[in-house]
């Protein structure tokens, strides 16, 4: 496994691989490091579908707001390298911010319109512009055939898929299932911020989603009713401070007033547990 920190070195290494192998497919897993089993599942999926697997490790300053956790975001590059090596990754790209954006920063960026304004975008203005700008730049550098994203970031992978379509990028976006802890909490690099007490409470994000799922299976289709069920449940768990709970069309992310069987419905939640903002979601099943 080779580790590249410069764009030039990575481009050259990819060129060498393309010359050596017969038209290899390149699978790309973009990450911000501090890798866990969720990332491992993306890498495994890439390993099973593609000839070459490239992982980027880059904590992207553009996608953090001024009061967010950019500086304290967990970084553990040696551990990440070991995990990648064990999973058969071919190349790691781990640039610095200076390498990615230069000393004079980034003049050009990608703006996401409606899709980026609500759900997580409402409380994190500019977040998805930052995500799309770095992902587009990484796609330019890595030139992958497929790129793998976790479904935990339900809005992110849909926005990236839309960017790829809008800008005619020749990349297939592969969304991968959420990996969970035994009690149901979605794996996330940010779980490390939780105190033991907060960790126990964090499971209520998932439990809220399951409550809604259960009510939908029992026939409740009205979004207002489903939301009030969830709010009543969360009222008993004051350590979980809701940012949003929304039921939206699973493709367009447009809010819906009622669940209709013909279109998939996504139920997405974001909440602060202590100071840590966590997200989760479920694609609602309407039958048991
Ligand atoms: O999901 C993430 O870890 C990041 O948003 C991504 C896609 C690597 C872009 O920085």
C-alpha cells in the first residue's frame, strides 16, 4: 500500500497503475479519517467491485462552520493506515490543507441549491458546498469509476449523486448500508466525543426512528402524527436535544405531509447529545 501526500505523486501513482494493469476500475472511498467499521464496510465493498481501491483521508476545512469541531475533529492517521493495509487498500491519499487548497485558498467552489439548504444544511449553512467542492476536487485528482458513500449521511450521498449528474462527472455513486453498534447507534467518528452517560442516551436517535417505523407499519401515514409521537418520546430523554426530525421524499428530499406507498420515504434525524451533533436515518418500510 502506498501513501501519497501530494497531488502530483498520487496522479503519477494512478498513471503507473493504469499502465501496469489492463484498464483497471478504480474504486474510491473519500473519508476524513479516524476510520471505523462504517468506513471499513465501504472499503470492503470497493474491494469487492473494483480492481484498485483508493482511500482519501482529509479533514476538509471547507465543510466546517466557524463554531464547529474542525480543530478537534479526531485524527489518528497511523491507525487509519493499519486498517487500510489490512483491508487491501492500494493507495491512500492524505494531503494537507495547504496541498489541497494552496496558500491562497479556494476561489472557485461548488454551490448546492435547494438540496443543500434544509435538513443538515439548515443548521450547517455552506456545509454541502464545502463537501461538494472537496469531493469534486478529489474526483478530479483520483478519477474513480465508482465512489462509495455511507447511507448514514443520507443527504450527503444524494447531493453528491446529484452533483455528479448535474456536472456530468463519469463516476458511479455507490451508497452503502449504515453500520451500527450493538445497541443500534450508527457508527460515527464523532461518537468518541460522547461521555459514558451521553453514549447511553445517544441510542435514542435510533429508537426514535424505529418508533416511527413501527407506527408506519401499523398504518399511521400522517407525518404530523408521526412527528408528535417522536417528540413525545424524546421529551422523556432530555439529554437528546433535537435539531430536526423530518420525513422527506427518499429521492428528492422534499418534505412530505403523508407517507405514500408509491415513493420511498426517508425519515432523518439530527440531535445534539451533550455538545455532540449526531445524525441517523431510516428508509421507511411500510410492511413488517
Ligand atoms: O463523509 C465524509 O467523511 C466527508 O464529508 C467527505 C465525503 C469525505 C468529504 O470531506
